[in-house]
C-alpha cells in the first residue's frame, strides 16, 4: 500500500469517517474519470483544488466536479490574493500528488472550504491519495472530517 493511501486510511479512521478507499481499474485523476469509474454524476465528485496565497500558505477548496473555483471569491475567503499552487508545493505540503489529493490526511494542515453544491447529494466521491483510489462519504461527514467550511466560492455556471 502506498504511503499516501495509508495516511488517508489513518486520517479517515481518526476522523471517525466510515469510508473505504476503492481502487479503480482506470485512473481517476480528473472529475470526469472519477465519475465514470464511480458510476455517479459529475457533481458528486469532490475536486480538491489547492491555491497558494501571496504569503505562501496553501488553501484547499473542495469543489463539485462540474464547478470551478472563482479566484476572486476564493481570495476573499482566504483574505489574500490567490493563484494556483504548483505540483511540487502541493506534494510537499499535502503529501499527495495532483490527481490524487485527498480532502484530509495532509502532512500540513491547511484551511478548507467546501462547495455547497456537494451537499445536494447523499453520497459524494473524493480522491483517496492516489490517481486510482477514491472513497465515498456523506458530504456532511466529509466536511466535518476535513474541517471544511461551506462557502460560495465557485464561478457561476454559464446559461
């Protein structure tokens, strides 16, 4: 078992979240790949999007699969200008590679916000520390386990 997957399993257990990571036959790096593998709606996929502040601090935005983060709204929540975090920084701070960043179990705690759209579902699916593992959870339980605050930080959808 990879260190990333083991760390996530431990974090799930510590948080009291009854969730089991599942290895998929194909990659689940993108929301579309994960939704196809899980057999669920795109918005049931929890994207872990990391931004880096001007201060160097990282911020995590748990976003429904079909939504995208609005940088201005995210910056307002963080209280500083944000830009996308690079892969090396993401791995160093979270311990996960982009495409497998779990919503909890990070090496270094980061502030976390969650897209209210995820609360529309009984079950959502999130990355489990590798590009092929995902886990299912009730969104309220996931928010509690990740220490996430609900906030409107996504860009409006076209149409």
